[in-house]
């Protein structure tokens, strides 16, 4: 019973501390450059980030930044009276063009180094 109580206490402590390990948008933005430079994340033609090579917090970084991008794209679409898909295409084209050599972009459904 004593071991059971210790395990329960340990699990509770881990559960309580999980939010401290979670990324927020500022953390994700700070980590983005390294994640792209290391080949974990790349730019998609849709204007969003994609996971090239999963590892570390790549998926969480992409999720948080893509949420922020979607909110901004929706705002721009509404503000300019255009479709969200048009804003996404424009943003994707710009992101692909601005991606530095050596980082990943997706073209025709395949990841490639620019």
C-alpha cells in the first residue's frame, strides 16, 4: 500500500507540473528558427508549417504557430473581403519564396531542401 501511495503521489506531481512543460506561442516563435534550421519544420504552399522530421517539440511548435497564422489569415480575409483560401495561397507563396536556402519547403506534396 505504501508503494501505491508513493506512485500516486509521483503521478500527481507529474500531472501538476505538465503545464510548466507545455509551450506557449512565444516559446514556439522563439524555437521556430532552430526547428526550421535543423530540418524538423518546413513551409507548406498552404501558408502553414509542416513537420518534416518529428522530434522534440516540432509538432507542438507547428500547431501553435499554425493556430496563430490561421487567426491572422482569417482576420486578413475578413478585413479585405476575400476568401480565406486566397489569403492562405498568398501567404504560402511568400513563405516559400522567403525560406532561406537549406531549409525545407514542400512542393508537389514532397519535402525538399531549398
